[in-house]
């Protein structure tokens, strides 16, 4: 499963009904799918002017993995589903920012190979 698909399914689960205990189990499953997709990303380290940005992105990915793991461990125990949903919304926002940074990094590396517009 790709990261985009996992994020989309997590968002759909978040937007669904939170009245059942099945929601918590489904949320935990979706979080584990996002964690697996994020962990499966083949992260390449770029040389030159992209090295600092790629290192920063790798650290952000590690932080996101830790947050997902911590949230996944507590989602079944918390009774307040609104608080869980709020934390998942923040996580989704950060995942989208990470994903955009990775797209930008790949775009910049390709434009450097082709020669760019400079």
C-alpha cells in the first residue's frame, strides 16, 4: 500500500462515525497501515545541495513513525474519541506536509539532473 492510499483511508476512517468500539479498532488498523507505508518508503540520501534537506526529511519521517506508534498504542484505551480524532487530524496534517516536502525534494533532484530553467 502506498503512503497516499494509507493516508486517504485514515482520513476516511476519521470522517466516519465514532460511536462504535469498532471505530477504535479500525483507526488502529489504519494507523498501522500508515506506519507500514511510511516505514516502507525507500529513502535515498542525496548528495550536494539536497543532502541537508534529505537528512531533515529522514528525521521528520522518524518522528512521524514514533508519533504513529504512540498514538496507535493508546487509541484503544482512550474513551474520549474526540481527543483521539483531534490528535489524528494533527498527525494527518503533518503527514501531508511531509509528503509534500518529499515530492518537492524529488522534483528538485529531477530538475537538477535535467538542467532546470537556469
